[in-house]
């Protein structure tokens, strides 16, 4: 999925949901979602990640029918406009429909929790993001525990990547994500951000999504999500310095500046200006 890419990729978050923690309700209607997706592409997003189910801590699960109703028209329209779309879903049925509607990758926060997922992705020759989560969104923040969070997340992701490959997914199409905020305390999140170099040694591109997440308020105090972009940038710069290949952001403008400046320093990518 990320072969031969010299710069850090920027994935824009597009939640077609009423209840996402940062942009919930803003693009719940298809027209508004498509407009925001086109705007993110125009701002320079490499991928637009369309999701129809909030996975914020405590979120209620959404049925496949409702998820399909939310995301498919948006995926279809963005793909038709030439936007590279990933579908953020745990359901193989939704992934299959989104790939059929023109999505190029699946962002699966359950890392193949649906046994049919790998086959769907392999059959479509699509990209696949595998994310580490302890528990499930309803309860994951209740009492997350690890002996060694970086080693355990690395082992889990390596195991899921092997499972995907066994099911026929092209290793070049895989990307791993430590799952910032998915069953992790503040200390766990910080350890994982420090541990990106260890995750990068697994041999797959690493995606990091720290954008506007609650752990940032754990450091800063009660800053509302929409005012956490500078804090998100700080976390993402360090992730890129540690070897992350892609960041997932709500503000593409901020994410792009973050990636370009970090790339110029870390990867010596020539400046455009
Ligand atoms: N974070 C969220 C959702 N999907 N996917 C990946 N690969 N990495 C992440 O860190 C990640 C993700 C949660 O953020 P958001 O989509 O903004 O909120 P919500 O789950 O409330 O819709």
C-alpha cells in the first residue's frame, strides 16, 4: 500500500456518524460528508478514511445495514471524483460493499475480528490497516493493563499481519497501527508513541492516529477536541521521527504541515517552497 513513498502520508478522518468524539454530527448527512471529503482531498490528503461507526470509548455498536446506509453513497461519490478512499469498518460485509463502490483500502480497528475480512481484502487486492485494540470500544478504557505494552502490541500486530498474509493479503498492502486510545491509559499511549521504532522493525509501514485524542487532554488539561491540533502535531512529529509512514488526522491542513516539516527534518525530503 505504501511502497516507494518518500514522504509521510496523510489520512484525513471523515466520520459519517452522529456521535464521533471530534467531528460527530458534522458530516452525518451524505452531502456534507462528500463536500468535506472533497475538501480534504483538495487540501492534500493522500487518503480519506470514511467511517460509519464511532469507536470512541463507550460508543454503541452500529448494525451493518445502518453502517452501509451511512458510508456507501459517500464512498461512491468520493471515489468517482478520483479521491483515494479507505473504509473504516470492522465488518467484512461493509468492507466488501465499500471496495465495490471504489474504496482502495480497509481500515480495520478489530484487526480481522470478522473472519471473512481478510478474504474480502485479498480478493479485492486492497490495502489493509490492522490496528491494536485491547477489548472493545464499549469497555476498552475501563481498566487497560499490559506487562510491556510495546512488546505486547508488537506481538499482536505481527500475529495479525501473519494471519492476513496466510489468507492471501499481499504483504505490500499491509499497514500496522498501535491503536492510540484503544484500550490504553495515558502512560500506555506515551510508551507506544516512544516505541514506534520497535513497531517499525516488524517490516510493515506504521500508521499513527493521535489526532485530537483524549490522552492529549490528559497531558494538557481540559482542552476540547477541536483545539487539540497543535498537540496532535507534536505527537505526530515524534511518531514520524520514530518511523511512522502515515498519520491519521482530523485537520488535513495541520496534518500536512506536520508531515512536510517532519519529513524535511527526519527524511531529508526536499522542501517544496
Ligand atoms: N482512531 C479512531 C478511529 N479509527 N483507525 C486507525 N487506523 N487509527 C486510529 O487511531 C483510529 C482509527 C478514533 O477516532 P475518530 O475516527 O476520530 O473517532 P470516532 O471513533 O469517535 O468516530
